[in-house]
C-alpha cells in the first residue's frame, strides 16, 4: 500500500523547481530593469512579478512542514470564528 497523505516533515526537493524558476524570473527581471526601462520591459517585469507571486503561493507548505490551513465554518461570515476540524 502507498501512503495517502504526504509526509509531515519538510520537503525541499518538492519545491526546488519552483524556487529555481522564481530565482530565474527575479534575476532576469532585475537584469532587464538595469539594462533599460522602456514600457515593454516594464510590461515583461510585471508579468514576471505575477508569475513569481503564483509560484510563491504553493511552496510554503512543503517547505515549512506541511501544516494544513485552518478551515472556518459558515459562522465566520457572521463575525464568529469557529474552527472546523479537518
């Protein structure tokens, strides 16, 4: 049988490709801004920043130990914060 859940420890190899892509995007964006600051370059840097934001969203759990985010009940819409067991 294979495990149905991921390990609860850090998994840096799972996020290494995304972190490498983030590093490349940030480096290329910085190089482009240092080279010239034309509107096309600024547009490309904005798209690179968007991709960095998207790639950065999914790397926290594997890098930090796989903690599950807290889910809130419908009572939170009415100002009450009750945690729902996962």
